[in-house]
């Protein structure tokens, strides 16, 4: 009996000493190992700390990359095609190159389907069929050229009453020498007067009496000056209102057509 009492007393003393030790340490912020349930009732009677809470798995991160054939947006499809291309170039194994070529073929097939569907829609929808505005049939194109030629002749005949073509050149410019006879032919065929203006004081065989530039080049170019010759301007003979026709060597048909477009149409009208 005495022995039992002694054992109980020793156990009680051990417990009291541990509690006192825990009291002094946990107050200083000791780790779980040094904590004690007698000091922290929330601790529990466990020899090991509780399991860490389960981490939520990122389903997007774990999701298996989709095949390019499963893509539902152009953005994703382009990104995947770009990734496969980069991989095939940087690591040109047979598998990587094959994957890229297969993906490219898939994209081309989809493009072909779109193109075929689009043309069927165009044929069935006059409002989006460009052929209604600019026919491609040969007989329609020939008729259109005839109508345009008549419009050109009428335009220049009307303009010749009030306008003239101003030809800026240099005597040492080979393209100016080639442009000069073309302009004389235009003047003879369409009646539009052409005035030659020499930028360097020299002349050309077709324009021996050309005027020297006395500042007119600054006037017709809105103060910007003329840096490139030959240069053509359509100028109103009284108001001096100038319309730039173009620079460089131009064929007679091109000059006439530019004048018609610049004086008789609005931007986008014939497109």
C-alpha cells in the first residue's frame, strides 16, 4: 500500500513539474512540440501536430492540354499553332515537326472550308458581291473601258477651257526628256494646254521657251516646294488652284485617267 502511494505521489510530482515547465515556455511563444495541453486547451492530447489542411488542386493546371482540333476560339488555335511551330523549329525532331505540319494542315483545311462557304454566301447575297460593282466578265470590262475612254475625252475637253497642265522639269533629267514628247502628244490629242517650267533654267527640245521657276513651284505645291521631277500639276488659269497629278515618267493614258479621277470622282466611288 505504501508503495502504491509512493508511485502516485511521484507521478503527481512529474505532472506538476511538466506543467510548470510548459507554463514558463509557452508564454514565450514556443513551438507545438514544447506546448502542453494543460496550458493550451485547444492543443489536444496528441503526440503529433494535426495534419495540414488539404490544398485545393488547380484543375486548370492539371487539365491536359487540348489538341488543336479541340480548340474553340481563334485565339487559342493561333497560340497552339504558334507553340507547335516554335517547338518544331527549336527542337526539330520528327515528332515535333510532324505535330506542327498536322496542325498546319488542319488549319488550312478550316480556312478552305471558310473560303468555300464565303464565296457561296457572296453568290447568294448581292450586297456583298463585288462583281455587281466591278464585273469581271471580259465583255463587261471592254464596255467599261469604252465608257471610261469617253468620260476621259469629255473631261479633258471641259477642263481645257479653264485649266492647263504645268510641267516642272530639269534640263539634266533623262525622264523629263522622255516625258516632254508625251505631254505634247496629250496637248495635241485632247486640247489641254501644257506649260513647261524649268527648275534649273535650261530647256527641253519640246519646250524651248519654257519659263524659269520664279516661285510658281512654291505656289502650286502649297509652299512645300518641288523636289522630284518630272512633276505635273493641273492648274486653273485664273485662280491658280492646283491639283497635283503625279511625279515621275507617266504614260499618256495614265495622265488622262488621273485627271478624270481627281476632277470627276470622290474617294471610294469607283471601288
